């Protein structure tokens, strides 16, 4: 079994940018000199050979393996940077500004990564889709200018635009990978004209499109090619949902198109709601989709849009295949809890579940055995951390950082990717950081919440009667009834000698005559409404207040205070409660409620949802409850 190659990951924090080793040693790389000022962004080349980061004063390019500084470009205020597929060119983007001479600011620049020489510059106002798109061989580069697709030869930037294609209403262009690259051009719906996606061969832009599709309800699109560049998935959306069901617009349609034009279809989904995420498998023969209102549904389709497997419904909005296509991660990030389920593609069974709460970034390692999750700022400004998990579930490394902005693995060239083992490999020993993190993050024992008590009655003995433990039973010492439910009879020491219970704050009956309040008491009281003030003035003038009605509480058939005429005329029916049920029927009803709740928990357990310890204990009591219910039926 081939061993996994050495891996590392990089992170960008508020005060430093670091390179950290991977399994089994997660120590910072000694030969890497971190910048002394905060870095704005970093980027690896696609082959993992180069590493670059931007600081306020410029851009530095390193050899990733040895962390040797290769070039330092004096480019202030760079916001984004990106390497070409083979790491030959480095593109940078800065915010456009007005120049004193009135000329256009060429804020998109392309440099030679080896020499640092500036090769070409463009004006690019929008940050969205700012960089040029290169073919894998870097023989061509493509960018969209207005409604025109422009093609360049990077080996000869001085030649300028070598080919171009104008598409009416074009808003985005996506270049495919593969040996025979194509471009997919999306034109949004405008003035009643339908939106469209047209696919052209990169070497035949002058000819007709090889495939095209028109549709309505499409202001923007998400386009993803498979790795071979033979098929493309297109998701269309509107900016505004006319039905007012979603703040983020409406999903228009989901389409599968072939670059050769021999196949296209609309993918029909069987659950109403938006499409949260979709991704191609690295084998280019199947793809996964998460769709529908929460809990969302996850499905696996083949290259002809035929369903292969239904993963069921869960609170997920993220799907990712590992680089070898053997494992699939389905997770719920953002406003969801952060639970991630990992499935084996061969058996289509769940391998494990990971609780990566508050994560905003998730990425497979190049070897496909580890999953990196990170809590990033400004999405969440507290508990920023990088975590590394094994594909079987255990947490292997924890790297807390005060303010973390970016984290990623160092890539490995596609042709050098290690094969995934036939059998999922065992988990290595976790790093010491996991034990240290568990000790710090150990939660305090949960406090048992009792029943609500009004402020005037808190801290009294009666509160012990209503408190419960996690199992739902009354606290020790609290009176209980034969069916196990706690009794609402008064606590010891709260009953008067005449068998009546005293209610805190309630006056005794009849109310005593009180003298007018002193001036000091008046000043300490809150101001009341005019109606209360007038009533108070009238009572003061008479020298006494009107007697208040006493509060009557029935305790074991005895009432506190004089009984009302209604109570005297309608005597209580012996053996029945207020709802007209005898104790036996009431107990049967309560036991049936418990059985119904247990059935609901068992259904959740069958769906794969994780239950709390108290819920599992509740399921274990099913046999006892059924036995008790059978005994009641026999007795009745």
C-alpha cells in the first residue's frame, strides 16, 4: 500500500501567515519566514510548486517545498492574486482608482512568476471573474470584455487579441479543462428575450455554437465543467423571487449539456426548493446535487442525468468528492449546524459523521484521507480555528487562531495524486493539540432547568416540588402520584394550621384597613396612570381602601378563603378531574403519549439522526411502558 505523500497546509491570520506540516507532524515549517505585517491573501499554484502572498507593500513568491524566496514584486495594495495552471504566470488585482492624467487604471496585471517581469496589463473594474482563464497547457488565455470574449496566446502577450467572439448580452464565460477546450457563454434574460447558454470550441469561435440552450427565469448562472471538459452543468437563478418564498432569488432550472452537442436535458428534481450545491465526481461520469427546502435532499446522478442513489434528507448544503472520487462529504455549513456525513462511493454507505460546528470552509486533502475544516473571519469573529479530521471520523489536529481569514492544503499535481487504498485506511494517532483542545473546551455540567417560578416565589421551598431532572422525574423529596407524575400539592411548611395554603404576595381576607401612605413612600413609588391615581385619591379621601378579593386556591378539596356562590351551587364530581377524566383514563392517556413520543424518536434514529443520551434512555423505557399499559387494560 503506497503511503500518502508529505502534505502541508497554509493559513492566513490577523498577525501572521504560516505554513504547517501535515500528518503525522503538524509543526510550523522552520525554514519559512512569516511576514512581519498582516498578509492580505495567499495562493498556491495548481501544481503545488509555488506559493505567494500579498502584503500591503508588495507580493512575495516562494518555492513551496523549501520556502525559498524567488521574487518580491513592489506592488502595494494588492487584493487578489492567482497563478496560471502550470505556475508560469501570476495575475494580480487591485482596486481601480482615478489617475491624475485621466487615463484608465490598468489594475489587472500579469507577471512572469520566474523573473517577476510584468507582461501585460488590463482594466478590470469588477472583482467577480477578474482573472484570465487558461487552458491546462497554457497555450490560450480567455477573458470577457463587455459582450466580447477575447483570446490571447500567453507565449506572446505582445500580439494582443488573437481571436474574439461577440455574444449579445453575454455576462459570463467559463473555459473548460481537457485536451479540446470549449467555452460556455451565458447571456442573461433581457427585455423579454430568453436567457441562453452557448458552447463554442475554443479553436472554432468563428463557427456556430456546438451546443446551445435557451430558458426563462435566468438573471445569473453557475456553470461547472467536468474534468474532461466533455459535459457541463448549468444552474440558472433570478435575482428576485416573484413568489416571495426566498430572499436570495429563485432557482430557474438545472441543465446538463454536452460540449459536442449530442446531448442536453433539464434535470428533474423531486423536491421543491432551491439547489444548494452540486459537484462533479473526479471521474467525470457522475455528479451529486443537494436541493429542496430544509431538510434538503441529496442525490447522485450519472452522465445521462439518471439517478444512481438517494442519500435521503438532512440539513445539508455542501457536497464534495475527495480527489480520487472514492469518498463523498455531505455537510451543512453557514447557518446550519456544521454536521458532515462521509459516504463510501463503492458501497454507498455512510462511513462516519463529523461534528464540525461553525465551520465556514471545508476542503479534502490531496491524498483524499483527511478533511480540513476552518472557522473563518469575518464570517465568525470568535473561536476561529483550523481542524484536520480523518476520513473515518476522529479529530487529528486542532489549531486555534485569534482571527483567521484563509486556510487551504498545498495542492499536488493531478498526475501525481496517490491512489486511494482498496480498504479505507485506519486512523493515525491524533496530535497532542486534540487532547489540549478537549481539556480547554470541556463543557460545564448542564444545569437542570426547573419549572418557571415568579420572582416573588423564587428561593422558597415550594420550588423544589416543580423541579425535574433530565429523565423527566420529580426531584428527590418531591411528592409524587402513583403514575410517576409529580404532584402539585404544597411543600411542607407552606400550609397554614387551618389547612389553607398561603400564596406569596396575596393579602389575607378580609384586607386590613391601611392608613394613607407617608410622603417618603409616595416618593419611592412609580408613577401610575391617571385612572389608578384617581382611584387612589378617592380611597385616601375616605381614609380607607376598598377591600380586595381574596385569592382562593383549592388544596385537597379545601379552599383558601370563603368559597364563591358558584362553587357552592356546583359541587365537584368525585373521582373526576377538571376535564371529566377519572384517574385510570388519565393515566392511560399519558402512557399513550409517551409511546407516541418514543415512536417519533425511533423514526429519527432510523433516518440516521443523532439522538441525545436522554432520548436514548427514553426509548429504552418502551417495554416497561407497554407492560404498564397492558396491566391497566386488564384491570379496567
